[in-house]
């Protein structure tokens, strides 16, 4: 079976869908992934940062790799190809962490930066079985829910995290 890459995106900025589809479906460099794009539309119910929708998507995904994408961010065109190459070179990997470019600087990819405020859900791809039963807990952690989620997975599988010294992820790259 061809390995699957599940992109999980909560969406409230529908005006960006065309640009995102072009970026992820047309402009990404070729890779061996079978891509599944889970667009979780945020409705009228309270759902800060779309955490409930993200958890709903995680409940539905049973295989492959999971990568969280934002509805206001286009990633580097080499991302999926490099992700595939790295995973192929590290078949034991449970997560792959890239450097993330942000307006105020970068978030580094290293074991030392797997901490709240130093790592973001949009810079890590996870093997689905590494996530297991873990979910984002916004009620408990608020804006730091993704940092806690990643730290929990790292606590279970830290020796199987691969840190890549390449800036292939960005944060909020689509102008409002």
C-alpha cells in the first residue's frame, strides 16, 4: 500500500482554499505520498483554534502520517518530498520535525526545543500510531495545547523523533 500523508486543516478562512489547493495539490514537488486532505470546517459551535475539529479528524484517521496545516499558511514546495525522503531514510521514525519560519524569527528543530512556546504543531509530521490516543486539550492548556500534545508524544517516542535542519515550514504565510 502506498504510504498516506493526512493533512489536517481546520478552516474558517474559506477565501484561502483555492491558494492552498494550488500549493498542496499542484505546486508541491513530486513525492510518493498518497495525499488525504482533511478540511474540517469550523461551524458556529465554540471551538478555539479548531481543536475539537482537529481531534475529530485524528479520531477518523487510522493509518499513515499526519501533518497539521493551517488555513492561512502555504508550506515550502519541497516539504512533502523531503518528508518522504527523510522517513524513507529513517524507517523507525515516529515524528519528523522541521524548522519553522515565523514573522518574528524561527522555531528550531532540536530535542532541546520540544517545549512550550518553542515548537508548533505545524512543524511536525507524526506517524499515526505515535499519536495513539493523545489529543489536543484546549480546555486545559489553551493556546499551548499543541506544545503539550507534541511534548506528550515526545515523552513516549523521543528516541524516534527525527529533527531536520531545514526551514520547510512557515507560520501564517498568507496575508490577511
